[in-house]
């Protein structure tokens, strides 16, 4: 396992270098292809997919790969391989060309023991923003590292989320397309409590804020995204795992994200995603289940 984590760390360092040393207008250009989810693929999406896929293929402990940018599961052909590694090589690709933060999200499973998101062995993400930071959930602890002088140095150990926050993170432009009123009611309640809005539009950064400062992130289903927009295997599961380990909550409307079955026959399946610290979770459940206030 340590070997696989080492490979992922190195790939993230290489991706960070690629982003910092190239013209963001060039690497943010759209290619002629869409990915399997129908998103416009950008040059950096492809380059980051290639870095991770090539590096992980060479690691003899890795058996299979699931990437946002590959339609099917990739078999590495490694005979000793034991692990499945799932990744969104570049989350937040709409932010590349305007130099707003993006990230890589990943998780590692034992390939022969996968039923739900609870079977994750390691989850993590790397943020490429004003600094490059890695958050790793492993051995029941969430730790945060920063890339300083070419190495990831531990800067925060055993992260625990606060009981509540003061930020509300939702793309309200879909308000009239939401399929129910719970999110609208939640927004009203939190605004009355003086919460402030923030929406980076890169899940990895909006989730990172919830992890460190608490609050709410919500991406409900809407008319354009009838199943939700966040990809379950390589976006929602790993973020949910990290948030849970740090004491928060990650759900769709009714289900805990980590309890959702692993969609092996539909690896790009989408879901709703809500992230909460404790107080916001309680508030949301009251609204959803008791129509309160
Ligand atoms: P992106 O399409 O830029 O890759 O799931 C992908 C994602 O970004 C998330 O990172 C982000 O939270 C969300 O989509 C943003 O979607 P909207 O543009 O609909 O707000």
C-alpha cells in the first residue's frame, strides 16, 4: 500500500509542476473529444490522466484502474496486482484556463473486496491552488501535507472538523431546476443565521473548505443532471470517506454516500452529494424529515 501511495504522491508532484510551468491558457484548451460523461475534455484532463495511468501501471501492486477519462476499467496486467485505484485526474477542469484551483481525487480498494464505498482503504486529494496540498485519509486518520521544496511535508495531523461552520456552498443558479425544496429551505435558514456563500466550482476545493472550516456543500439533482453531477466512484466516495473520518457527514438526499453500492457495471455513475459538519447535518435532516421550521 505504501508503494501505491508513493506513486500517487509522485504523480501529483508531476501534475503540480505541469500546471505551474505551463501556459494555463494553452493547457486549459478544449480538445475535440468529450469524455464518457459528456464533459468537454481539456488538454490538461488528458495529460493528467496519462501521468497517473502510466505511473500506476508501472506499480506492480496495482491490478486495475478506474479514471474519469477512460470509458472502461483499465487492467494493468500486473500479476502480483492486488489494488484497484480510482481517480479523477483533474477535478474542476472549467477552472484551468482562469487559474483557479483544481485538484486530483483518488481512492484505493482491495480489488477483491469491494461492495460499497466503505471498503475504501485509502482516499485522498491533491489541490493545485496557491500552494499544492495533499490530504490523505489512511489508517483512520486524515492528514494534510504541503509541497515545500519538492516534498510533501505534514502541516496538519489528524484533522477533525468543527461542529459547525459559517459558509454555504451551492450553485444557486440551478435553484429553479432543483427537484425538491429542501435545499431552498436550507439556504433560507442558513442565510438567516448569517452564513456566507462561496462556490469555487471545483469540488475538491469546495470540499476542502468544508473539511477545514465546517459548513455545507450541496450539489442536488437538477433538470440537467437528473442523477446528480458528481461521479460516485472517483469523486463522491473518496471525498465522503475523508469527511466521515474527520467527523462530518456526506449524503445524497437520503443515503450515506459510503453505503451506496459500488457500481461496477456503471463506473461513471453520477450522484447527488451533500457534505456537512454536524450542526448543518442536523438542520438538514430536520428540514427533510420533519418539514421544519
Ligand atoms: P468540473 O465540471 O469543472 O470538472 O464534477 C465536476 C465539477 O467540476 C465539480 O468539481 C464541481 O463541483 C462541479 O462540477 C461544478 O458544476 P457546475 O458548473 O454545474 O457548478
